[in-house]
C-alpha cells in the first residue's frame, strides 16, 4: 500500500464489539451501532488532517486535532500538537464498510 485507501477518508467510530485479538474495528459514523455509553472515533482527511475523538466528560466524544502520514506500506503515523504522544497504526483492512487497525505504539 503506497497510497492510503480512498475509503479511509471519513469519520470512523470504534465498534469495540467486533474487536479481535489486537485488531480494533471501526465502522463509518452512519453504521447502526447497538446502544453504548460512548464510542471513540477518528477522522482522516486527504490533506493529512486527522481528528481523534476520545471519550470526554460524561462519555461525550471530544476532539483532538492532529495529522497523519503514511510512513511505510500500511503504517500510518499520527501526530498531535502539545504533549500528546504520536501513535503508529497498521491498517489491516479498509473498505467502505470497515476499518481494521492494529495500534503499534501508544
């Protein structure tokens, strides 16, 4: 994968019920998720912009802006301003219905 898959560029919500092993599963934000107290998410833009959506106060999603870049085949580096550490993800699968990633660094 020399270029990120075109389906990557959207908002993804963590479908933790589908996680398997060390792979985290995300679905598009319009997916019919079962009820949950809160869900994490992330957004990738074609221009390298990235937004992480961790759970904030009261389980409401927060927004942490950053940037992404492809560092090697299938590996994406996420960087943030300030004291938040960078993270590296391996894209295991990405299509219009699902994004599966393995988190390589915290």
